């Protein structure tokens, strides 16, 4: 196994495929501070969760119908519970905060928006910048 292969982290990636489309799984690589996602495996518009070695919480990845991506850490900004996806809303099971697909607070007690990661789409590859 070479260094690149050693750095490669294969992660099961559940995809919520739009309207009731169920889940799909595919591999994600992590190289340095970048998660690498093959866009071909992503639905036209939808939500996926990926995991990184750097974070204990999932990262929610949103693809809009325009093809743009956004990614947020699934850690509630109130007291740090793991968010759960309810439709296109990220909801906190601890005290009820809700966050929109753009990471903004929809309902408290959280007052701070979610941590957003910069994303870069390069041809068929999406980079999620973890730092
Ligand atoms: S930890 Fe999420 S609302 Fe309190």
C-alpha cells in the first residue's frame, strides 16, 4: 500500500436521493484537509452525509439543482449534539434547534449558524475543505 492509498479513507456515504429515493453508498477519499467526493455518484439535487477523520460529527453536503454545493458540520451550535436530517432541515434532538440547508438557525435555542466548509467543484470531483 502506498502513501496515497494509506491516506485514502473509504467511507460509506448514504445519499438521500431527493424525493423518497432511498440511500446509496460510495467511497470518499480524505487527503490532508480535503474530502474528495466523486460528483458522478451524487444525485442531481439532494443531501449526503460524509464523515471525516477530523470530526466526530457527520458533514452534511447539499447539492442544489443549479449544481452548487454546500457543506456543514452536523454539530449543533447550542451544546454540541449531533444533528439529524428531517427533510432538508438539520434538527437537534437535544433541545429542538433547527438549521436550514444554508446552515442558518431556523429555531433556537441555538443562536449561531452551523460551521460551513468551503467546497470546490472541479469537473467531476467535489473538494470539501476541512480547514
Ligand atoms: S444542543 Fe442542540 S439545541 Fe441544545
